[in-house]
C-alpha cells in the first residue's frame, strides 16, 4: 500500500543571493538524510517499508527559505510518519530557530470521497 506525505520546512530566514546556494543545500541535505536513509525512516515509521521515493523542492519566498518534500512510502499497510520524531531529527540538523515544520498526509484518489 502506498502512503504519501507532504513535508515542508519553513525556515523564516531571508537569504542573500550569495548565501542562497549554501542554505538551500543545507535544506536538501537535511531532507535527504531523513528520507533517503533506511535507518532514519525506520525510526519515523512503525511499519516496515518495502520502498520509499521522495521529491524535494527548495524555494525562496517572501517569508524566507522553504524546503518541500513529497514522500511516497510503500508498505504492507498504511504507513504513519511520527511528526514529533521527525521534528526532533530536523531540528538536530539545523540552526534555524524560527523554523516551522509542516507534515500532512496526501490522500490517494480512491481515498477522496
């Protein structure tokens, strides 16, 4: 069964043009380290995953640097993503004190009424 999550990291930090590439790289690195490593995924989910695919997008908006990630998880039953553990992992790797972490499940078309 596929379960899809949307995760967004809103840093609320405005980047100067010369620091954008470095700061965007940090956001990509954080998201890749969490959703690209089996050990970290196992800590965040309660069911064993048979597959995982993620797509990452980094943008600079009026409110600051934002990292967005769509994560497709394959498992024998619906996967759950523990937001408190996810937040702890993210905050341990970052230094943006005003960062807001957003996590939502994306309903599958057959789940939509």
